[in-house]
């Protein structure tokens, strides 16, 4: 790494139109003090920043630039040289030591990007799961000095889908719990007495999250004489569909929609078991956040979730055995789903599958009917988070990985 500047300037190419794991992670990272003096520059492919992110992005960014605006002036798509000239202008002004592309691999192919002198690094958070033009993706990945994957599953997807040759320049840097999601130190949780067990799910209400499956699991638990509540934090396109499904299955009185939570801690403090039945989940940051609160997690055994949830220790993993063709039978929507998932047991890309709601219900019963196991898993979940998912350690590792690419 060169010492020409007092500060290390890192340009981050990142879309911030929505609020999800990638966006929250970025907002936290640029506000985290690091061992080396770093200035973060936010480069937006589109000018919009989601409202909950506006304050932390402003606080942590040395500059905020949009490729589609020259100052406050919007730039049209044509003639194309205007945006290319703006890209060159932005990077000549910043003169970054490195450029990190957050989950936007083809961003490096945008006009004007070929003039960047600094090393370009791609940060994979799940983009490789979706349909992309193979030739375009390989061209983009070939231009990066290095690739960082947010899980070992993400690294394997890149290798299996785009070519083993990319594995040699791919490093794994697991995500971590944002400091704002770390509760005050406390002992393990115990199952509640005098109120129903509260199940929890959190995230964008989208088909890929598998939330309809939990409603069917809730109905099965009800038929077996167990009446937990289901608390949901998040907003999205599936909310009305899920409300209708709850009514159809007769569990609407057990379901509570919290909506978007800028501070997720009160939600985690109120639930007892967290569920993540996703059809695709490169890492599963929300599961780590639940575990930090001492909440055992029940999750699909797909993609990177097994790197987060230790089966039988911090929660339970449920095998996804049903083919995606059956997803609509349970109220799911196939539109927008990725074409495959990574199977960690066989180390292959396999047909998209999802867990049987009966298996999810059985996992809930296993915890609800065994208070000692529940308490032990709660304690282990907190311990694993303290040992493996500290945000400061993550931020330093990411910084050091970037510095290695700059040498």
C-alpha cells in the first residue's frame, strides 16, 4: 500500500435505494473507526438513498457522488459520453486507493469505469445467484483485482457458476453483527411462562424469504394444540398476500405485523424463536443478529445459513426437500426467484427447493417442548456471536483485505 496520502481513500460503488443487509452493513462500516485512517467515498449508480440510510451515509461519507448527476444536474442516458465524462471527473477528484463494488459486479463495465487507475475489488453478497449473462459476468469478474465473498457459500457459487479460476482471487469475509444490534450483556433466555411462545421473522417481505411456509407451520402447530404467536418485522411486496394467507389458514389472530423497524432491538427482545425458511440466503445476517440476542434460530439448510446456525448448538437446520414447483401450493410466488441454490452438503448448485412446513413445525415443537435444550441453545448462540461475529473484527478484516489488494 502506498503512503503518498495521510488518509487511505476508498471509493464504494453501492446502490442504496433499498434497506437490506448489504445497505445496513455498508452504513455501519463507514461509521466504524478503523486502525488505519480511512476516508470513505460513496459512489451511487442512481442518486436515490433510502430515507433510513440518509443520516448514517451522510455522517460516514467524505463525499457522496452520483454517476447520473453532475453536481445537482441530472444527466440523460444519451449522449453516453456525458456520464462517462462525469465518471472520470468523479474519480479524478477522489483519487481513491481502491474501489469496492458492493454486490454490483457489472458496475465495472459502465462507461467511464475503464479509466479508473485504482485497484477494483468486487464484494459478493448474493448477486451471483440470479440470472446474468455468462459472458458479461466473466468479463466483469475478470477486471477485478480481487473478489471478496460474504460467505464460503458465496465463494463456491462464484467458482461453480462462473469458473474455478476466480476462486484463486476470492477471499471470504463473513458478515457480522452491527454494534447497534448487540444487546446489553445478559444470561441465556428461557421459554416464557404465562404467555404464548413468540416466533419471529424479519426482513423484506419478498417471495425468496419463504415466509408463507411459516404460516402453514403455524396452522399445523395450532392443529396439534400448540398456539404460538408469529411476529413479523419488515415491509415489502408480499405483505397483503401474507395477510390474506393468515386469514385463509385461520391463524390471523396469532400473527402480528410490526412493519419496518429502524431499531430492531425491541423486536428481538420480544420474541423467543427466530425462523429463516429462505429459499436463497448467501449469509443470513438477520440470523446472526437474532443469535446475538440469545434467540435460537430455525433455518433452511441452504447456501450460507449453515455457516451461521450451528445445527443442534445454536439452533436447528431444516433440509429443503420440496421442489420449487410446489411453492405456489403454499402461497408462494415463483416470480423473481433465483434459478438455483447452493447445497452445502453436496457442494453443488442444485434446483431451488424449500423446507416442508411440517418439518418447520416439528423443529418449533422440538424447542418448545424441551426448555433445557432451548436455554442451552440460547447460551451457545450468544457465545458463538461473541467469538465469531464481532463487527470491529469484521471491519478490520475487510480493511486489511483491501489493503492487500492495493499492494
